[in-house]
C-alpha cells in the first residue's frame, strides 16, 4: 500500500459517519471542504445563503455516494446564526469557513462594511462555537477548524479590517483551545494563501501578482485547502490543538 493510500484509509476511518457543519459551503473553499469530508464518509451540513448553489453542492455529493443536506443561513443576521446553531447543534466537526473579504483604504471603509466583515468573520463563528463546542465536549470531543488568511499575519494594504477579523479568529482559536481543549475539543486554523475561487476571481490581476509572490509560485486549488482542513478534522491530527496551519505555498514563511 502506498503512503497516500494508507493516509486516505486513515482519514476514512476517523471521519466515517462523523457529522460536519461547513459554513460557506455553497462556493469555493467551503464547497471543496464539504466535498472532501463527504468523500471520507462524513455526513455534511452545507450552509450558505444561496439555496440553489447549496442544493447543487448537495446533489454533487450525493451523486458521488456521499451524504449531505443544505441549511440556508445568512451569517450577517444574528437570528440566523442562532437558528443554524440550534439546527446543527450536534455535529462532530465545525468548519468556520464563510467569510467576507471587503477591501479598500482604511479611510474609505464604511462603518457598515466594517460591521459586516466582523459579523460574518468573527461574531458568527464565535456564537456557532459557543453553541456547538460545549455539546461536542459533552459527547466526548470534536474538532473545530476556522479558515483564516495570510493577511492575518502579514500586513497587506487595503485589507486592514479583513486581516484584523481573521487575526481575531486566530486569537479565539487559542482561547478556545485553553477553554475546550481539556474537554476533548480540538480547535485549529487553516490559513490559506491565494486560492482560485469565485471570490478571488473578482480580484483580477491582483490575484496573479499575489500568487506569483509565494514560494510555490502559484495559487492554490480549493481542494488543496480542503485537504488541510480534513487532516485537522481527523484523528490523524489528534495531538494538534490551537495551531494555525498555513496553506499558503510558503508566503508567511518568507
Ligand atoms: P467564496 O467562493 O466567495 O465563498 C464564500 C462563501 O461564504 C460562500 O459559500 C458564501 O455563501 C459564504 N458567505 C459569504 N457571506 C455570507 C453570509 N453573510 N452568510 C452566510 N454565508 C456567507 O470565497 P472563498 O474564496 O472560498 O473564501 C472562503 C474562505 O476562505 C473565506 O473565509 C475567505 O476569507 C478565506 N480565504 C480565501 C482565500 C482565497 O484566495 N480565495 C485566501 C485566504 C482566505 P453564499 O454566497 O451562499 O451566501
């Protein structure tokens, strides 16, 4: 058996029949995470605002023999966050992936945009975790993975509010590790570099400039980020608590 096949089997063993909630699973990185978790045997709750794209992701997973269902939620709406937390309370894996990356000069940042970035990127994961992590702990454990960005670590002009919101989720991950780790809940972060998704397509040439600046000399495929998330969700990462795993082609290392 090759090393890759044996890792595939190990992930299959530890993710089989687990339940997972993936926010922002209607597109890009979240969709790739949902697809990969389902391929490893997990039952996946796909969530986002767009019902049509959500149902397409579910249909794609089911067509491959996986199990998934869609729950619509707008994470900028706190009532929706509460409802989602109630409807998906008993999951083994929570992936806080949904994100808003509004950019622009600090002096031109509208208060509504700042609030939206922090509502979706910080407040929603905070209260989803607040509802779900204690229930994971009561059932003996679980795994929470949040998606950050290299912009949380390196200063990037035009991404001040976005970078700060992701730095917040990294700090929360360390706090939650102290709080929930002793009760069996592992909380970690994957911090992607430039990744080819509908969101990054909107960046145009700036994406290519960012991708050319990473040691890997290219942007990532969303499935490469999903692979890191699935590893952290699995028992293969059983001693990894409170870590920020860069999946950025080496950008924050240089
Ligand atoms: P994407 O393709 O635009 O997907 C974003 C997802 O977030 C969609 O599924 C969207 O769902 C969901 N979402 C956005 N606002 C929401 C809201 N108010 N309520 C509920 N769901 C909402 O973006 P992506 O590139 O895959 O980004 C995913 C994550 O990776 C984000 O946290 C982003 O910051 C991070 N990231 C991306 C890159 C990159 O280069 N692509 C790099 C570093 C980090 P609906 O449209 O259905 O609402």
